[in-house]
C-alpha cells in the first residue's frame, strides 16, 4: 500500500506540487470556515433556549 502511495505521490506532486497543495489548503480552509459557522449557529441556538 505504501509503495503505491509513494509512486502516485512522486508522479503527481513532482509534476505540479503547487496545485495539489493549494487544493488541499483550500479544502482545509473551507472545512474550517464551515465548522466555525456551524459552531456559531449552535451558540445562537443555545442562547435562544
């Protein structure tokens, strides 16, 4: 399994590292902003109860 991952990582990241890293970074940013929004809405609901 690890050897397969190393092969794909070597070919993909070797060709275009910036694209892959930026994509992962954007996914993280999106998830973080979504979780913050979710936490805020939960706090609002708590204050209403």
